[in-house]
C-alpha cells in the first residue's frame, strides 16, 4: 500500500503501520477504540479516538468501537450512549456494530479453563489484603500463595462452583500461575476472574464471576483481529502480560501492543473518578457542563469537532510525556471560529441610548455582512431613535487610552452612524441609566468631515432586539496543575469561583432570536459564543461563551 501523501503531524506509529503493510504482515490495518463505560469521554480520549480512527482511515483499514465492560458495578447505559454520541460527533464511524467485551465472556471462560487444565491457572483463597501482602513490592519479590499448587481437578471444581454462585464476593479468585518473583509486578500471578454478584448491563444476571481487564483486553483484540493495539504509556508494563496470554492461549490472531503518551493538559482534570466527583457533589451541573473536560462539555460550550481534531493533530503522537498548554486548544477553536462563525452583536450590559435628533417613528434597515471574509450573506439591523450600547462603553471620567464614548465625545456605531454623547441621565444613587445622544446623518458608511472618530462600538436596536441569557464560562480551575493544592488541599480547592458568570437581561440583535442550538457566532468585541444545546429556545436564546477573542488569562 502506498504511503499517505500528506502526513498530518508527527506520529511515530505511522511508519510502523506502513512497514507492516509493505512487508505483507497484514492485509489491512484493524485498530480499536476500547473505552470502559464508567464515565463520559474527556479531551484525553479525543487523542486516542483521532489516533485509532485516523490511522485506520489513512491506511484504508477499519477501527472498531469496543466497550471493555468487565466491571458492572461502575458501568451504565448512559455512559455507553454518551460515548457513541461523542465518537460520532467527532466525525468518526466504527466498523460494523459496536462491540462489547462481554460478548466474549463465554470464550474467555473457556480459555480460563484451558489455562487451568494446562496447569497455568489456579483458584486462590487469599483475601485481597493477604494477596497484596504476598505480592511483594518493587524491591521485594512476592511469595507463592499457599493455594498455588492445587491440583487441576480441584481448581476446575472450585472454578465451576465460583461460576455457579456458591461463594460470596471476594472469597476466591482465579489467578494465572506465572512468576511471583518477577521484577514486573503484573506477572506476579495476576487475577483472571473475580467473584462479583452484580447485574450486568449487557449480560444481565448470567454471570457472577467477571474477568479482569488484563485478561479480557488482549483476548478481545485477538478475537476481533486487531493488528495494532494502541494504548497509553501506563499500559507499557502490562505488555508482557498481554503477550503471555496470547502465547498461552489458542487465540485466532496475534495483535501487537503499542504505547503512546497520553494527553496531559494544564488547568484540566481528566481523571474519571474526579470528574464523577465533580458531578456527584454538584460542583458542576453535570457531565456535559461546559466547564468540564468531557467531550460533551466541550461540545456544549461551542467547540467544534474540527477544532478538537486539529488540536490533536497539532500536538502529535509520541512516547514522550509532558503537559500541553490549554492555550493551544483555545488557539485551535479561535482559528476555526474566526474563519467559520457568523458575526453578530449582543450587548451584555445594556445601557439605553436615545438619539434625540433622529426622527421619531423612523426606522432604517441597515444591512451588515454575516462574515467579513466569507460569503455568508447579510443580516438586517433596524436603526431607530432608541438603541442599546454596552454600559462599559461609556465613561464619565475615562481612563487613559479610552477610545469609546465620553461626555461630549463621539464614537461610531458598528455599521451605522457616528453619535455624540450629550447628556447622561442618572438615578438617585448616581448610576448612569440612560444616555442622550445626537447623530451625524452624513456619516452612514463614511467618515465625518473635518474630524477623526477613533472608537467603534457595538449596539442593538431597543425595539427589535431580543432579550437573552449569556453564560460567561472560564477555566474551571485556577491552577495550572489543579491536582496539587499549594496548601495541601484537594483538587476541589483549586476550583475557580469565576468559572461561570450568568448575565440575564442581555440584548441581542434580531437575527439571533431563533438561533439553533449549537449555532456559533462571534459576538463582536465580546468573544465566540454558541446557543446552548439544552436550554436555548426560539425567542428566548441562551448563549455560552466558548472562548474570548484573545487569550486574556495571563493578563
């Protein structure tokens, strides 16, 4: 097979796959994405998805979606549905139907019996605490279980009784007989089966013994004919065990495991356990909260599939660990939305402006382009005597360099006229509640004669604008490494209290009234926003800030 014409980014696996195909080792590449259905996918999974599906697509192969569902106590159909949705949203399609490791439980059970009959597996009665003690440490070898030399007949009998449900959870386990003195802890007689009287989302109550992840994973790869079993570096020490099982079982294929560095992103938590804790303890609104590192959260926040794929392409695939700056991910979404998001105007903190010299009852329908560089058509803004501007665009005592509206000063309204601030109306507390301005009727689409107006501000019509809610999302954690609290606390102590600010009573231009959920916009001068996937309704839109116009975090 010929090499891909345009390699996308550094990827040490690409030449390995190419060499295998060139040598005729495989007729075609078959990869898999094998999540455990015990939580939602996060941004780290996106790297694995893009890698496995991307390689298969690049080399004309196939990629399976397989749920490694060996722990029914922590798994749920909700997670399965969310994972399938996320993979499809990212733009990938798995080969055939989704697969489940539980589909292979009968075969795995037969292979466990095969190992018992070969004298390579035994039933152990040590408690979990005793087993840990016998296992040894990184500096001390383990010692053999007192049950290691049971006869084949006794092991077959006990294993059958385990399967029949005769023993309580944790009373016994089936272990491989390898080497308790191995320097690799994974080879010290690892567990093959545990007793768990738990209902399984796929197999119901058929089983009360469940295979371990290590025993299941490689054999599932072999059953599916996986050619390149790609996983993260923490499984490197498991590879000898992966290969031991394949060498000692009559498997139909011999997949090869390869490891790559997982994605570590600063200001981000990707531990499923901790993400679940954030949800369960209601620090966030759910797995799809736009502050979460889940793909569902990024989607609801307004990230595009293309931006996440491009980000994964930018960081490349290698075996060297490290931390990626979240600014790179934010760059990817800014670049995408700058090119593809329609422009619109939304006033977050409305201040009413009455243009005193504009004729009462008159309305001009001004046409503004939906995008300055793309042919996306135009949108119509009715201009009349009363408009809203943002309260931050007027200052009675302006700071140095302020180029917006000041008493007696002029500013251009985006796509409209130049106005001058003549009078500020205040309430009893001294707060400005309304501006009285005048406009220069000769400045529509051209500069005023004899003077230069530097500032340009956004606005919306008072009568025709739509009231909306705007949610300003920021990074969920204050610290670049939220796992480590400087004062010895937990990651929860690093939660950013300003990660969500909800603004109600905002005013958006009329074209935004019926924004479709997930429709994305650049709100001029404010940032990139999308209509919320769940809460936005026709006539009552809710907009989530995806990202600011530029990186302001460090300022």
